[in-house]
C-alpha cells in the first residue's frame, strides 16, 4: 500500500517491480566484425508494468582482443540502438594479448510502453576484422584462465509519473 505525501506524490515511485538476471560463461570468439553486432550473451526480455516504468540495464563480462584495439559496446531495445553516447561505452584493448578486460556498464531506459521489450548488448571493434575472445585472453591461450562469468541484470522500477 502506497504512502500518500502532502505534495500529492506517493511511495510507489521508484519501487522495484522485477529483477531479471542472465549469466553466460561459455568461451567463444567473434571474427571479422566490421559493424555493430550482437554479443554471444543472452538477451533480456521484459513486459513493463506501466508506461512510466524505468528499466535499469547492468552488465559485467570479460573479453580479449589482439593488440590494443578498442571495442565499442551499445545497448539495443528490440534490435534498435537506444539512447545516444550515454547508452554506449568503449573499452580499451588489454595492451597484452595474454590479458583480458573486465567491462562493466549500466544504463537507465524509459521504454514508454507496456509491450514486450528485448534488450541486447552489441559490440564493434574499432579495427574491423579483429577477433574478439569472450571469456578468454586476446590470444585465445587461456594464459589467465579462470572461471569467468558474464552477468546481465534488468531491474524494472516504478516510474515517478
């Protein structure tokens, strides 16, 4: 039950409606990429409770790439890029082929609908044609191998109206 405040607002705004989490830990590679393409990570699908709902997207994962090539990432909603630069992020190459990078990001979306929405993370190496190693080093050599696990969370919050 919501608490009503003197200014007409109530305690429903900002409450957590649902949390969806996906994990991924399978080593794989993506080769010959020249434009944005989906990562091998799972999609997150939600049907917002209200048109005022806010969707917080969070991710944490490892990747490797040969040399010092940077990799750009962006979130998509139903296969369309969302936001502008604030929804994307760039991670540098590891500087050593035997290392990998831990990338973390969060983005707050306002889908303004009660229809189902599917969110995915896409990537693009800045030097086209490069191979990206998911959960492995840039040489694919397992030099720093450990039980890497990608985590993706979607948290739906009640909007503030």
